[in-house]
C-alpha cells in the first residue's frame, strides 16, 4: 500500500519535468528501484494507471530497472551482493557491513513529445 504515495510523488515529478520541457505528452518513464525499498513495480503500475488519467502522462509506459542489494565489508572493503539473508563478506566472512546500494528510487529518464 505504500506504493500509493510513491506513485503520487513520481507522477508529480513527471508532470513537473514534462511541463518544464514544454512537452504535452509523456510516452515512457524509466524508473530505478532498489531491492531494499520494498516497492513492487506491478503495484506502482496499477496505481499509475489510475492516477495518470487526464494528465500528459496518461498511457505512458513504465519501465523498471531493479537494482540488487550491494554491501561493503567494513573489515576488508570488499563490495558484494549477498547471496542469502546472511550478510557475510564472501572474502573474509565478516558480518560488519555497510549498505552501498539497494535503497534507490528515482526516475532515470523520460521520453516526451
């Protein structure tokens, strides 16, 4: 359900950027979503279809690029994608890690006319 608010914000950004560009129609929106956000692209699509009615973004294709979790080991500096829920460094086995990626959510690009 938290996709509702995010979709609303994404649509607002799309509309503002389209207006800035002098565009009357948005045809494609490419969105980057990190694995740790918990956002479900299909839910965003569903809300988007309803929210975008009667806007320049109505009917635009939503394309999602899903990014994996990336971690950096505090002990040895290794950057890795965990293979399980146990976030241990594959190089030194330390579980002291920092999150380097997976929290992203942004509009990468749009196609307008």
